[in-house]
C-alpha cells in the first residue's frame, strides 16, 4: 500500500472525479476534518472545537464525522487579520 500524499483526494473522490461527478469531488475537497483545520490554523484540535462550540466556526456533521468548510476557515483568518472585526 502506497503512502498518501498530503494533498491527495480520498480514493472514492478520485474515482468519482474521473467519471465527471463534479459535485462529489468539490465536496470532498471543500470539507476538512477538525484535525486538518487545526493543522492549517496552527492550533490544537481542542482549539478548533472551541471555535465550533463558541459559534465562530460553523461545522458540518455528516454521519459521525464533524467537518468544517474551508471557506469558513478563510473567513476566520480574514477577520483576525482585521483585528477580530
């Protein structure tokens, strides 16, 4: 089994994208786990959970997985650049 590259799509997403199933491929790239969000923000997973609990970071629950939208992470970053406005 080959190790996954950091930016690689999950296998099921790659299969769908090769068939031209655009919405599924975009959803797979747009939603990320709390762990991935923490890595991108340079904080702990607990800190990301606190942002979700405080209502500052909307979360999407699909089945048992809690995920966040990359657009919402970008919004938080932009707000913090402008002094938390």
